[in-house]
């Protein structure tokens, strides 16, 4: 009887041991499968877009940062009545993207608390939109820009890539900003050229006025010199009749006929010089002779 009672106990113990071994084996197998499953998951691939601009790094950087800080996520919306998705902010970094390890400058913009935004694949809940801009200099006059956009659902902790619309729209904003800068630079350059041209005209006018002033001063000086010369000549060639007057003679001797009586202080021009007489011409063109003693020099 005792032997019959102990047999089931032994059988039951062996079955328990066998079941426990099976459970441990399944647990080990499951643990081995977990890393294999995790390693088979690929990182999220975004649509992304890359464009090369014929502009220096500084200009492209200015255009990108202007877009980064415009508080808008371009190319998507939440409600159809609000076609522009505002409320974005520029940030220095975000964990929603893997760290950028290649060359270039990286900038980010995010928009929190966004519900199922358009143009992100299979979105259905609230989360965060993130946009990444990478600026890569090619040479002194060419710069490349890459833009990626993703949406991360907070509740499901799931990332969704863009269908490319956001990246294209953000790139268009960068291009428009760069074109505006280029247009502003062209207008500024044109304004500088106009200002330089106006300055050249002004300088030419000033030089012309200075030349005219110089010529005028020279002419005035020459006129003054001529006047001085004329004055000197008048002193040499003119005489004045002494008081009380004198008779203009037809010949250089006292017995010659009188042509006319000249009043005192009448100016006459000397035509002929002799030791005692001067051949003169009166202001009215009358010519004759006067004794030197009846004439005096002009004052």
C-alpha cells in the first residue's frame, strides 16, 4: 500500500520539474529574440531635400536663420480654417533627430502640441513637429542646404516622416529670403552707383565752378593789370591844361594861328613831343599844339 502511494508522488514531482524546465527554456528563447527584433528596426528615414545655392555661406546662413525664427512650420496645417501653422520656435537642439555627425552647421525649429498635422505620414494624435536645417559650404560662392522634417506622437512615442511637402515649403522660404537679400543688395548697389554718379556730377560741377572762378579771378587780375597799364600810359601820354586855360595853336610857335581856346583842366593826348611844344589831340578830336609850360601831368 505504501509503495503504491509513493509512485504518484514521484511522477508528479518529475512532471513539475519538466514544466519548470520548459518555462525556463522559453524565457531564454524570448530574451534572445528581443535584441534580434530590436536590431532589425531601421531608423526613421525622412523625405529630406537638398539644394545648392550660388551664394556665400554668410548669406545662406542669414536666410536659413530667418526661416528658422519665423515662428511658422511651412507646408503643413492642423485645421483647414488656419492654413498657416504658427507657434513654432527656434531651438539649439532636439532629441527628435539623431545627432548630425557630418560637416555643416545645424539649426532646428519645433512646434509642440500639434494634433495630426497634414503631410506627415499616418498621423493621428498630438505631438511635436521638428525641422532640421543643415548648411554645408561648398566653396566661397556656393553653399548647400539640407532640410528634414519629422512628427513625433507623444502618446504612442512614434515618429512620422514628412511626405516632402514641409521640406519643399521650408526650402522655398529659404530661397525667397535669399532672393530678397540678393534683391536688396542689388538695389543697395544700384543706389550706391547712383549716389556715386551724383557725386561725380557734383564734383564736376564744383570743379567747373572752381575753374570758372579761377578764370574770373585771372581775368579780373588781367583787367586790373590793364587798368594799371592804361593809367600808367595815361600819365605818360596825357596832360591837363593848366589854369586859366590855353590857346590851341596851329603850329608849334607863338605867332601861329589859334585854333580854339581850351578851358583849364582839359585833358589832352600827346601825339608829338618836342623840346618846348607838344602836339596834342583834344577830347573832341581837334589836333594842335600847346606849349609844355601850359600843361601839367594827370594826378
